[in-house]
C-alpha cells in the first residue's frame, strides 16, 4: 500500500461529494465528469467499482445517470478506498514483498507495521459524511 490516495480513489471521493448534493436524484454522467474535470469515458471507470460495491446506482436514459444508493455517513474513508482499490494489503513488507517469517523480519518491519496500522486506523475512523461535509 502506498501512503497516498490514488487518482481513482480521489475521483471516487469527489464523485460521491457531487452525488451527495443531488437530494437523492440522479446526476447525469456529463455533469459529474464536468465537475471532476474528466472525460465521461473515464468517469465510467471511476463509477464502476462504486456501482459494483453498492455505493451508487446507475440508470440509462434521459433521466438516468448516477445516484447514491446508501447512507455514506455510515461508512469510513477506508471503506471507500477498499471499495475502489480492493482490500488493503496488510501482509506486505514496505519493500513490497510478502512479510518475511517473524523470526527474520526486515529492519523496518516494526516501524512500517505501526505506521501502516496507524494510517488504516485513522482512515477507518474518518467518517465519510463528515469528510464530505454532509449532515446526517
């Protein structure tokens, strides 16, 4: 895990912010893409994991688009990141390798593990509704 949000996660967060202001209605793809300064083609790749994970619902047609399908205030920033990027790898060394056996940890094993655990704890504690400024 890199200690940064990927562009896709950042755009997913911003897309949820746009959708949170639609009062439960649909926002069309071109409007969302424009708000995110991306193409509608790339918007589909941002929204696909959100749709698969049940965060948004999509509909086609003149009144279609995307809308929230769950209460984002009951989820954390980590929930969103894992929905977009996949489950965070908690078993890799900072070198990107699978952790060495406990009897032979690398010299940075303990500080890396503590730092990763602290970051994940903070992301899990960060309420998505609060981060996006949504009143629950």
